[in-house]
């Protein structure tokens, strides 16, 4: 069945379902959504059950958009909104789009604009005709979020055309009589880095993640040239589990080589992805390396990105539905669940996940409607890969900070900008607030402040306690006055010269560049100072050498010369802050999964860990397992 026939059939069903006094002017696909245009948006708003009933009957994501001729003037609309919405909602801006009939309302407290079960939104529509969409006013100014929102508004016409093209491809009729599902491994099998998988049916080819092996000189890209993935222009969609570079680092490259399809991810993943991809090509330029793509390709990714919240069931192809679930790893990280065909097969990709409640997130989701195959990470899948409890790790961190500051020293924490930094920030903020450690400034250098600002833009993705603390108790730990952004070389230099007791969080986490190097260079020789590692230090990195006890390390200076730096400061390691599940948590996740998968594939771990975890799962749960190598194609159904 052609797309036009599908649309005509849907129009007839919609008209048959609607009350006689409600008319529609047009119906069209935009991305995964079916858009209904009407001159009577107020009647739809009067009865919220109409859309619910239609969505259930049609099994589509529906959006109602008003005809431009029935819209109030923006000035009148703003006045009407101010009368309907409580002033404590903190509305900061309005953006009107005549083409879609949508008004985007920025507010500090979106819940008050939405109202109970969307009542306030319906009241706004009834009064002004416009369809309101609410976004949060970032409590910390995020350049990334602001730039993305401005870019999307400036390119709304092009994006609408893109979404219409995508929509017609998604909702085309199924043409093949054959029914099979295959998985091709293009990266991250028996290794960590360059995550990439291709999920194929006779109708559809979906790429799950497309990362780079950060720091790898050879084989740092997925095997995108193999016949299964070629030509790239014929891939239907990209689905991203989370925003770390080993999962999203090469997505813009696909647009450089002809891909024009959609990228599906959560809203926080989109924001963090843009931040990290821009930094990736910026670092490459500073280090004199050739960047695999330009910033214009990152903007192309944004134009094609379709964001989905946890739990939204969405058509992404004629024979495939996608649902994201919380993975507990970093902000917006997801387990991607695919429902293939009309009940033919279900497969879930964990991405990187954490099966433990942390300061930031709930543990990874274990409940699914159906799962035949689970593709899971094995980063810490070895039999001896056990981490201390999060509480023990926090106590250890607080004790190191307390002793260093009491010794009149400076605590230096090299850390990754996304995830680890924010976990450590919350622990330090609580310790300072409760008087466990003295009140000293906690300096944030590198991308940490910007990544934290993105966290404050999406608090609904944080755990229940943290959300409750932010929304109902009015206490956002990220906004504490103990945190100070280091936004200039001068400020960094002043911190180094003053030598006052303080805590410094700086990138990069493995000491392979970034502002942390400047602090290490000047503070490393003093015995009263401490460096504490909270993340994995890969073999061969400077961080690993210091962790092993090297007292003299080579460091490249700006002029290209190499100088030797003495390390006399205390060296400490605090395990337990990892965003990955350890061996016990991986096994417990499989035990708790409902329904339990019939087949498990292990990946994203070294060869030993992938094989060890797979064999252990088989021995304990009698589940069929495998630890494939890259470039294998597995028939699933």
C-alpha cells in the first residue's frame, strides 16, 4: 500500500471517529507523528478524550494543529496565557510558529503551565487557538541548549520538509512477503569503543549507535564499509543509546557520506551529543589532527534529530517500533527496545547501563512487554570486576577531601565532563552543606559547567529524590554557591597562584589533555595537595602512570617542548563512582529482567570479559548466550 493510500484510509477513519460538529482540513505525516490540521482546535481542546481515543484506535502518535486563520495575534495570545497560567510558573519567553500553529512557552516550572492531566494546556488552546508546547527555562545558562533552540527555530521550514519526507518513509506500506531479522556487529564486540550495530529486516535497516574509539589510533571507526551497511544513504534511521563519544562520535560522518534519515534519541542525549561532538572536532584541531567531519555536519544531525521520552512507543519504519527506557548510565541514557513486525520479534540494546540507584539516576529498567534477545554491555563483566558500594565510595571521597583541606592543600579531581562530574558534585555539595568538610570553593573547569547546565535543563531525567528536592523543596544542589565556574585562563591562573585550600574538578578524566594538565603542572610537586581518580584510567594514559606511582612524568608544553613534572602530591583512587554495572550488577540485571530474554549477546568489554560474562550467564540461568566478534551477522528470526 502506498503512503497516499495509507493517508486516505487514516483520514476516513479519523472522520468516522470524530463527532459530527468537528471538521478537519488536512492530515499528514511529520516524522513518526500523524498531524491533524483543523479550523476548530478549541473543540479538540474541549474534549481531551477525542485524541486519546483516536491514538488508541489508529495506533499512531497524533498531533492536532490549528489552521493559521483561527489563531489569535501573538500579542493577544501572550496576554491570554498570562491570565491562564499562574505567575509562579516563571514564564520567560514565547515563540510563535505560524506554519505549525504552535507556541513554545519557556517556563521555570513547566508543570504549572501544563496543569493537571494537561488541563491548563487545553485551556490555553481553547482561548487562543495556538497549540502550546512547554520547555523548561534552564536554571543555569547553557550555551548549548540556547544555541540548539535558536538553531531549530531558525531552520523550522527546512526541518518541517525533512520530517514530512521521513514521515512518508516510516508509514509506507510493507512490500516484502519474507520475514526475518538479522543483527550485524560493526563495532564494540570484544572491545570497548566504536559501538555500532545494524538491525536489518527485508524492509528496514537501522543503525544502533555510531561511535569512535577515543584515543585509538588504529581501527577507531566502525566497519561502515561492509556490504551490510553499504550504501549508507539506504540506512533508514540511526538510534542512539546515549551521548558518550564511543557511541555518537561518528554520527555526523554519516551525513557527510549521503545519509539523510532521522536520528532518534532522548532530549538530553541530543543536547549532550552536540556539546561532545563539537568538543571532539575542536580538540582534534588543537592537536593538529584531521577531524573526520566539520561543524556543519553536526548541525545537519540536529536538523534530522527526533527526540523521544522514556516510554514513548514510536513507529520508526513500516515494520518496526522503538521505545526508550532508562539505562541509569548518564543523563538521558537509554535501553533501546525494538518491536519488529506484527509481533515477529523483540530485541533490546542496553547501551551502557547502571543497575544501581545513584545520586543522579534510578537503576536501569528491567521490565519490557517482550524481549527475545538482549544485547548487553560487559565492560566490567569479568569474574573479579567488583566495585565498592556507592556509599563506601562517597565516604572515601569525603574523607580524602576533609584531610586534604585540613592540611591546607588543594584537592584535584580529573573527571569526565558528563555523568561522573555531576555525581561527585552532589557528594561534595552535601558534605559542605552538612559541615563534613570545610566550606571551600569547588571550581569547575573545562566542559563540566556546561554539561551541568544541561543536567539542570532536564531534571525530569534525574532520580525521584533529586527531582523532589529540586521541584518541591526548592533546593537544586547544582546551583549551590560553593560551585564556581572557571571560564578564563586568568581565573585558572589566579587559583594556581593563590594556593588557597579548594577542590578542583577539571577535564579530562584520564589526563590526556584539557585544563587539568595546567593544574597538575603547578600543583603536582606539593606534598600537601592530593589528586584523586574517580574514573577508569586506561593503560598507557598519563592518569594510569600516576596511579601506578610514577614520580616524574613527561608533559608537552605549548611551544612543543617536553618538560618533566615532579609528582609529590598524594595519589588516591576512589572506585565506585562508575556509570557502568559491575559483575554482580550485570548478573542481577539478567536475574531481575521481566520477561527474561531467551538469547543474550555480550559486547562493549574486552575479549575476556565478554566471554566470561556470556558463559557465566549460560551456566547460571541456562540462557543461550554468545560473545560475537566484529563483522558477524546473526540471524535472530
